[in-house]
C-alpha cells in the first residue's frame, strides 16, 4: 500500500469517527429531549390522578354528611310515625334504615345494592 492510500484510509477512518461522534451526540440529545417530554407527560397524568383522588375524597366527605343527615331525618320520621300511630293513623312503613354503624358500612351496602340493580 502506498503512503497516499494509507493517508486516504486514515482520513476515511477519522471522518467515520467524527460522524459516529455526531450521531452519538445527536442520539444523546434526542434521548434527553424525549425523557423531558415523558417526564412532563408523567407529571401531567400524576396531577390528573391526584385530582381524581381529591374528587373522590370530596365525594366521600359529602357522602358521610349525607349519611349523617339521613340518620337524623330517619330518626325524626320514626318519632313522627310513632306519634301518628298513637293518634290512630296508619302512616305506612318507614324507608330503609341504614345498615351498620359507620359510613364505610353504608357505602359498602349501597355499592352492593347498585351492583345488584346493575346500575354500576
């Protein structure tokens, strides 16, 4: 091999190394950009899930208040019904009493009822 051929071959190898270095740098840069985009999507979806949990929490707080109100109204209605019976009236039956002592008992009962009625 002549000196010129070796020089040309070395130039080609050097150019290939430079090109490979550029490709590696570009790949690294694109990987970083994609990672940043995915981090943004991840954070956005995480915030959405946290918002859903806050919504669930709020509904459970409202549900707990509704359960307390139902129990209060039911007790008032039972007293009123008893007075009507004492006065000789036939007021009919009471709505269903809530089962259990806790809000979670009532929620579990209502979930079963809704599933049984195919509403959920």
